[in-house]
């Protein structure tokens, strides 16, 4: 009998909590999880109840959700497999960069303890995803996870893209068309807060970017 993939919904919730709390340094509440997963708040409430029962998450007095040690370890495993799948798709199979998150999400649940080390070997032990995120569990991260965003920059600032928000395929396609990828050189030409835009020079090209999109691009902290 083929091995069956189980607990997909629980794993998706755990990885969402991990991304919000660990990657984005945001407080995690049920409404934010529902928004990210695109499901109804009532469904999230039931899922969180099961995760608390299984001692994978806790909830404090302000309704903020935290991963327990075992919950963090499970989430980290799934995030690692997801980012390895992104690397495999982009670097080995030649998939378009902007498609990789959604396709990797389909693959992550089917990567097992048997196949994971084989993928790592084929990829020569990568430590960062195509979107600039550290791959957990490698023990070697090329840089600390930045908290500064392009929307925090001022006129004349010069920096490079460290990572971009990976969960919106349409946004990623826009980034791809404009050359906004990890490692791209950025210079702020003008911030126009009343227009809600920033004019940037990206690797020598001028790009006008909405402030909301600029919040979804991270650059190294000072």
C-alpha cells in the first residue's frame, strides 16, 4: 500500500504561524491565520483547538498564538521541505521563479525522511530559497533574517534585496518582470507618501512601486 499523506491542514496552519512569527516577526492571531490561509474564522478556531489539544500551539491571555517546541519543530520541518522543493523546481527543473511557491506547496507534503536527504544531495545542500529565505535545519545561514523593508527606506538610500514575500503569485510575477529578486541592487529615487508610491532604481532600471508592495520586500538591517 502507498504511504498516505496526512495532517495537511494542520501542517499548513503550523507553517503559517511559523512564517508570521518567525519570518515576519508579527503577532499571530486567529484572524491573521484565516486571512493567510483563505479560510473562514470558524474553521481556524476548530483547527487551533485541535492543535492546542495536540500540544503544538498555545494561546496567551491576549489571544496571541505561539508554537510549542514540538509545534515549532514540525513547522520547521515542513518549511524546510517547502524551500527545498522551491530550489529543486527553479534550479534543477527550470520552473519560472514566480511559480515556485505554489508548486512547492503541492510538493512539500510528499517529501519524506527518505527523499529529503536525496533532494539535499542533488541540490548540493542549499541554505537559502529562491525567494531569499533561510532554509531551516541546514545549520548555515548566509545572513540574519532582516526586519527592514523597502517601505522603510528614504530618498537616496542604497541597498540590496534580501528576500521578497513569497505567498502571492501575481505579486511575484510583477517582481519578476521588474527584476525585484534577492540580490538586486536598489536605490531610492523618491518616496511619495501622498501618492502612495516609491520610485526606485533596480539594477539600473527605474521602477515605480506602490507602498504596499514595498512592504513586502526586505533589505538588510543597518
